[in-house]
C-alpha cells in the first residue's frame, strides 16, 4: 500500500512527529526509497503561531534528488533539497 500513497499523504505523515529527532528519522525513512541519504539538517521555526520544520537534505546523486523532488513536489534551496513540514502545535 506504500506505493499508492500520494506526495501529500507522505508529507502529511511527517506532521505527526513530536520532535526534530523523530522528524529526522521519518524524513530519512521517507527519502530512502529514492537513494542513500547523505545528510539531513532540520531547522524548526515558529511564524504566525505555526510551527514549521525546514528539512534540508542531500542524497547520493543529483538524479536521485531530482526524482525525490518530482515525486514529493518539493524544491531546492541552494544545493540542498528543501522539505517544509507543518508541525502540530
């Protein structure tokens, strides 16, 4: 059933993470199907009473990153893939 999940479903599942460590693990697991994750850095921010996590990541190759971005509908920030997650309060 994992293959049938949409990009919105995959990203929404990340919102349930309680802390940065749990989020890092969940992002790593989600991205692993696209290739080996080389790095993940997470920055949490609060703006307009919303908690968000900015997840900057790198995979082993640019081709893997391009496939991940296309599949999840995310983009690059500089040389890294950026996944923005709205966190529960």
